[in-house]
C-alpha cells in the first residue's frame, strides 16, 4: 500500500502530536513507530476496525473480529489471520455456530481462512441441520454444497439429503415451478438438471431404499439421462451395482435425539475396553436398539420396571436440565439378577459426554463389582451405592442422585439433578 502526503500536510509537520504507537518485533529487536489515527483509519481497513470505539470496548465481539479476519487477507496479514481464527473458534464459538453459513460463504475462496472454514464444515457434518435447516441454505453456492455432499461424515440419511438438494435447486431457479411435479414440462426438468448437475454425482442413490426412491426420487427421474434411468431401475429391481454407488456415509444411524454415531463408537470402545484412538469410520461391533425415551414413555421409574429384567445389557443416557450428558452401562449375567438389592457386574461403567468434543468425554469404571447395580421396585436405573440413581420421579431433584461410592469418581459436580430427557438402549453384538 502506497500512501503519499504533501510536505505541507499539518499531520506531517506535527509529528509530535501522534496518538498511536505501533510496536514491531520483540525485545532488543523491537521498534516503535508513531502514527496518527486519522491516517491509519482512512487508509487501512484493518486499523479502521482495530482503532474503532467498538473494537476498543468489545474486544470479544464476534462480528468485529470476523470483519478484521476478512481484512487480513486483503492486507496479507497471514499470521494475524491464524490467531483471529483460533480466537473465534475458542472464545466466540457460540457466535460462529450461529453464523456458520455466512462464514462459510464469505471465506470459501480465501486461503488464509482455511482453519475457520474447516471448522464450519466439520460442524455441519456433525449437525447437518445447522446448514439444511438454515434460512440461508438456499443462498449457498454450488461449490460449497458439493463439498459438503462429498464428505464421508455427513451425518444425515441420504433421503433427507436428496429432498433438501431438490429444494435448494428449485429455489435458485429464475422461474417458479409448479409444486405438482407431474405437471412439469421437459424444459422444467432440464432447468433442474442443469442446476443440480454438479451435485447429482455425489448423492448416494444406492443408499436410498426402494420405497423412498419410488415416492421421492422417481418423480424427478427425468433429470437423469435415459441410460441412467434404466441403470437406476435395474439397481432397485436386480441389485446390480450403480455406476455412482458409494458406501453409506455413516457406519449406521442411531435412533437417538441425544447422541450421534461417533458417541456409539465411543461406547463400543469402552465396552470392549479398547485402548488408543476411537475409530468412528469402522463398523460398530454393537447394535443399540432404543427401548425407552422419556419424552415418549414418561419420566418415572415404573416405565423402567417393565423392562429391567428382559435385557442383560443396557445403556442409559441422561440429559440433565443443567445441560450435562451423563449415563451408564450395565451388563448383568442372568444368574446374578436380583429383584431387590445389589447386582454383581465387573463391566459396568458410568460416563460424562463432552457435547462439544466427544473425544474429551470421560469414563468412570466400577471399583466395587458387588455393588455395581441396584434394584428397587418402581425405581429407574440405579448404578452403585448412589453413584447414579434415578428413583421414582426423574424430574424431582431429590429423586436423582449422583455421588461417588462404587465407581472411580463422581461424574457430575452436584449430588442431585433433574432429567430433561433420557434414553435407554438394549446393547447386543452386531
């Protein structure tokens, strides 16, 4: 950037009246430069933001720091861009999560913003509705949507992906199409195919079952070539592999409103007493079948009473009203089951899930196997001697207890809590 001032400029003559000091370097290698706010803010977008009253009084404001990040690319301040991205991800993550789509669109072609762009993509893959349910989804560029569709870890059933890509494509057309697809003309399908051309190869039709295909994909079959239409129908009628066949994006979809497939991988890792890194891409060695969900079946011990002795291995997930995700796993040999009192189990454990980063979740294994599980008629699942007890009423704090006794450590800070939602799964080998 070249800045020129006439020699007669008042600011140039009055160098002693500077109001900004800029330090470059460290220690003996540092140097201080004097400058004027009016010059810096007029000539440089970075200083316009950095020296503004808003910046000075709200250093942690997400929008201001983000504007600075975008200015860094223009000014080639690459090192500063890295620090700003780290700050946004660590200190302003809520603001980033609320503006994922906007951030993704504005940084997509900026090389220096790779860190925050990758963060946004991974967040969307973990929770796709941050993108697909956003009112800004229909503004997303083709290149961004294709990049998302190419991901192996996009945790959304393929049928949902197809339906949403159709909505995205039709919303971006310059013509308004009839809501009844059967009334479309060939030119309408041609327009849709042109818009979806880049996306179609990345939609895994072989992972859409026949009934879903018939009701959701088949009405739009004219966007495919005649040859491709024949191959698709051949796949559904004979099982012959498609040219665009892919493996499922996820090892499996777990029927849970509390956890995702990576958490199930973590539980399997713990159940098998695995060591090292948790693999989320391999086939899970266990099936997790939902038995009870609080919002569907109720928040009282009587619900659990009806199934407690039918399934030897159970996983209990609890979302407390304070936002903590906790739970336990039990595997009771039928020989040890008791109607009342304590049951023996060496494999039981409790856990606390870190909802921001599942890899930072913690496990608390049983240390007194003779008191691993407690049974009481009319009560919910109970682990240890009060280590994690849900008694008769799960939304009464006195009835929900968590204190260290038979397990390694206490999994929540408070000794009592209330339940916002819970789920109980049967766990069986796959």
